[in-house]
C-alpha cells in the first residue's frame, strides 16, 4: 500500500476542499506545449506565463533540474512547476525523465505543501512524454510526500 489515492479524472480539477497544489513535471529547456501542460493552460494561464518568465530569466534565478516554482492560480489553489526532465526527446542519452531531479523537486514540494497545509494532486508525473516508469516515481512520491503526512491523489485521465 503506497498511501497514494488513485482516481480517474482530471488532475486540474481536484475534488476536495482546502488548499491544493497541482504538481507536474516540466523540462529544462523552456518548452511548454505538449502533454499535461495543455490541460493546465486551458484551466489557468498563470502557470505557463510564470514558467516561461522563469526560463527566460534563468541566468538570475534557480531554474534548473530539481527546482520548483509555485504559482498561485486561485485563492486556495497552486500549481507546482517542477523541473524533472532534461530536454524533450528520447535519444542517444535515453528518455528525458531525470529521477534524481524529480526526487529533489518532490522534497521541495513537500516543504511548500506543509507550509501551506496543502494536499497534492498530480498526473503520473514523469511517465508521459518524459518516458519515466511509474515503478520508479511512485516510491519517490511515497517517501517525499506521503511519509510526511501530505495527502496525495494521482489522476489517471480517461474513462
């Protein structure tokens, strides 16, 4: 038992009361245009705008693998842009996912969630376009979030 709640639905529409953080994985090259980010952008313009500005100004900020940018989108709702993939394509260096970066980002996310008293909602981060394996990501979520008492809901889109 992982302590993670699994549901079918849309991670951008958490069906809970209280403070929520919708967490997802971004790449480290400023690309925003495929996968889960499209659903985010349909719901809220702020995460994409913040991510693009964060990338544009990266010479003077913490934009890098493992970093987390928390963007407030509603009074009690935040989006966590977590940089957990190198580039966007699978190639000679393998898949884009970087498990170490996701681990670091989840540790930082946990601190934010505890500070806000928030629960965390997400798709199967790092396992779509990033090419990761859920069997590697799930234990990181359990260790970094669930074991700190943070409620986590993972959404599988579809019927």
